[in-house]
């Protein structure tokens, strides 16, 4: 008990001293580390590595606890395991590390400078795609449509046919008509325009996906795992409409729900309207 009290006292003394002497650069340093840790945890949570991360944190906690209780032999063995941890992490997280590097390499500058897309063009594309998906769901025509966001999808567009056209309802339906030459593969929409068709997408590596889902759904989930794209999928077997975002598949959507999800994900957020009292206060302050 005395060891725990002494440890907590030492931590509190360190924090108090740090707060008193902290500079702007120290706070910036902490903020950057916090952002890195947050993104690592967020990335692990979306992948199969979450349980591995929990195991690693549990092992670190055991090392600290055994050291606190002076369990010398156990602490030595656990510390030896941690010393080999770097190589083990590279082996265990090889698929996740590769995916992270792919996302980093494919990220375009527009993601960093937040370049805004033409809202009207994008709204028209969303409307046309939703109408096309509604018709294809009724006729049970399979479709795979990818809305590119910040992460560049050029490497996938190049695997198909360059189109560069407005995604009209008739065009989208014709592309996915089962006897059309471009119906196999995905359509990729960039900044409100149909950039490519018959594009090949990577399959998901998630082993927990339902066996009832075919290659079209696995490809849709796969590209959503490797990028920040919004992916719309229409099942050829059931006509069900689904959306994949960040590796998560939402199934059985109505056209209205589909449109709401796409608009929420792709369109810029509208600023909240001020209440009447706030408007009056702003007006009074403007006259000062």
C-alpha cells in the first residue's frame, strides 16, 4: 500500500512541476503525441488488430505491476518478451501497416488543405446515383459505386476505363446492365463526376464478414477499409442496398436512407443557425 501511495505522490509531484514549467512547445509536443496515440487506437479499433493491442497493453501493465510487487523472475521474463516486441509488432501488424502506408501514400493534398468540392455538382451526382440505385434494386441489377473523398483512388481508377462524365441515371444503369462490357467492377465518382468504370477493387481481409456476402460486397468493404471512400452496393441476388464506410457495412437501406447517409458523409456541414436572442445580442454588439 505504501508503494502505491508513494507512486501516486511521485506522479502528482511530477505533474505539478511540469505544469508550472511547461512552455508552448511542451504543450504542442504533448498534443502531437496525443493525436498520434488517438489515431493508432482508432485505426486498431477498425481492424482485426484491436484484440492484439489489448494484449500488448495488458502485457505492459503486467510488467509494471510485477515490478511494483518486486516479482523479479516474472518481471524479467515479461521484460524480455517486450524487448522482442518491435519485431513481433511488425510481423503481427503487417497487413495493418501496409494498409496505413497505402492510405498515407494515396492521400492527396486536397485532404490536407480541405479543398471544397463543387457542392452543386456533388449534390446532382448524389441524386442521380440514388435514383439509379433505386431502379437497379427493383430490377436486381448488381452495382458497386465508390465516392472518392480525401484519399486519392487513381491507382484503382487506372485498372478500369476512364469515363469522365456526369453520372446521369441512364448512364449508371447502362454501365451495370449485365450484358454491358463495363458491368464487372466498380464505378468511381470523383468530385461529382464519374471518373472511371469497371475498376478493380481490393477484397476485404476481414474474416468476420458474413459468408452470405459475395465478392461485390467484399470489394466494397475492402476499398472502404483502405480509404475514406463512401461505397454504395446493390445486391444482384436480393436487390438490397448497402453502404460501406471505414470497413463497416450498413445493409438493407431504403433509397431515402441511402441519400441521407451519402449527403451526411460527403456534403459540407451547414453552420448552425443562431437563435433569436443570439441574433439580437450580435446586433446590439455590432452597434457598439
